[in-house]
C-alpha cells in the first residue's frame, strides 16, 4: 500500500467548495495562524507528524498536458502524515478538535460534520486519494521515537563534555542523573505489530529498495574515507 511507510501513514483528501464560501475558510485559516492556542487540541495529538489545509482555485490547477481544466469549484487539499491506523487517526481528530474540523471544512460541499464520526469517516473515505509514492526517512520511528532520540542525544552531548572535564566520581554521578532524566526515552524503535496486511506487504515490497540504498550509502562512505 503506497500510503504506508513503516509506522507512518500519508493521507491526502480533496474536497470541492463553492467559491462563494471559500473566502470564509481563508479567514478561518488566518485566524488559526494568528491564534495558534486554538489549535492546542491538534498540537497535542502526538501521533501527527504534519497536517496542512490548502485552498486551490480553478486557475491554480497545473496543466501537465491534459489541457486547462474548466472547473466550477474551488478545492480544499488536506495533507497529513501520522502514526497508527487510519481509524485511530480519524477518531483522534474527531475527539480532539471537532469544532476546529467543522470550521476548517466549513465550505466543503456535503461535509457532514466531525460528529458523529461514522458519516465523517465515510466522507473522508469518499474524498481520499491514494499516493503513487510515499517516502519516510525514519519508517521504524514514530513521532515520539524521534523526540525521544533527540532527548537522549542531548544528554549524550552533555555527558561527553562532562567526561572530558570532570573526575570519574563526578562523571558517574552525572551519568546516573542523565539516565534518570531520559529513562522514559530509551525505547526500542522498529516496526510494531502489523496493523494490517497492507502494512506488512508495503514493508516487504520496499525491502529490496532499502537494502540497495544502504549498500550505495556505504559505498559512498568508503569512497569519501
């Protein structure tokens, strides 16, 4: 499944909107950027890597040889990368910022609202587009894994400075303190339980590419060395 790379899932949704209403959505986006505190429900969802809403006007669609499009609607493009299953993500959005979702999709044609969640999921399913290709640089690490790795790395840098400038006894104390501070961050990145057969097949299908890329990387390192 081209929407999945390890622990990450890519979602793309395109929904039509009447041009007479999309100007209201632009005001909502401006307010969201100016008052980010209103998005704390979204920012607090640690499974999300990235989420973005974009309004595309009819004249903004690219001509890739198919000819200029004759469209009557504006279109809302929603792109997101997240960890977990599709259902978990939609449930988290619906529970976390139901009113925010209703504002962001205010102008979307036939938008049913984020609650109840079943019609909302049906709407997302109908308007979702699958990826032709999806690359994730850290497929075995979720967002929390990456943040934990940064915390551990900062402690290692601090310890390396202490090691060069302190006695063995002081370094031992600093090491124990550092371990206590990052003990919750010492997880084991890697692929978790398979959420679906599509996930498992995606991992198998990309194995040959990953192995070839790693070999090429090692060859380049040897040449530079």
